[in-house]
């Protein structure tokens, strides 16, 4: 990577609220050809091998697009950021690192690193209905904490940015209901 080229990173899930790298700017952006979905079993961060949780992934879908945040990494931190992202995102090889074109809300178009689900990986699970996703998320806990916390943080931060995601909003409400039933 050239020290003169800016590094852009596309955040569509936990990177939105927890990038863990120095950010120079963070405009809203759209990635065409992918949708945000709870289609990856989490065996490290939000679940375990014996009780997997679910995390968001970019799932290829030519008719969809995904709204998120384009992070421009602070100059000089590009190599360290890529190394940290690879350690975080490629922990089980269920994500594939890709450089994809993003359309920023201010009209710019940038090439950004994004983590896309590997549909051939054992952790890929696209056939779960929303209620089953909610039940899994409500009960799962991994190395980075409760799966529900991941969902709530992502849904709240997207809403705060003005990014509507009906599935995430429904899931957050349903997981809260399941948690309330568990306390009753």
C-alpha cells in the first residue's frame, strides 16, 4: 500500500460504533451489490463454537445496496490499521477481504476495504428466518460480549446516522421481548 494513497474502510456493523483505528473522516456511504445481513455464525466475538451467535456480514445481492460509513484512516496509520482489521475480521476466515467501490453521500467515489462473507464457509447461514435470528442473538455471548449488545449498538448507531434498516430494527425489538420474557 502506498504511503500516499488514503486507506478507506467500509463500516456496516460494529465498525460503525467501534472502529478501533484512527479516523480522519467518516462520511456516510453506499455499497452497491451487497446487503447487510445476520448471515454469519459467530464462534469467537459474539458466540462460541458450542453456542454460536450471529454477526452481520455483507452478502452479495445484485439487487441490493448497503448503507454504512466510509472511514478514511488517518494518514500514517494505514498499515497498522490493515493489520488490526485482519486480526479482528479474519479470525476464522469466514470473511473475505475485498476492495470495493463506495459512493459517498458527498458525491465522491472511493475504493475501500470491506469484509464480505464467504458463502462457502461453514459459518455462512443465509436461511435463518428473523425470529430464529432473534432467538440466537438473545442467548449468545462471546469473547466481545453479548450478541444482543452487538445488535443494539449497531441498530442504535445506524438510526442515529439516519440510516434505516427495517430488519435490524425488528430484530432489536424482538430480542428485547425475548429478554423480557426470560426475566419474567
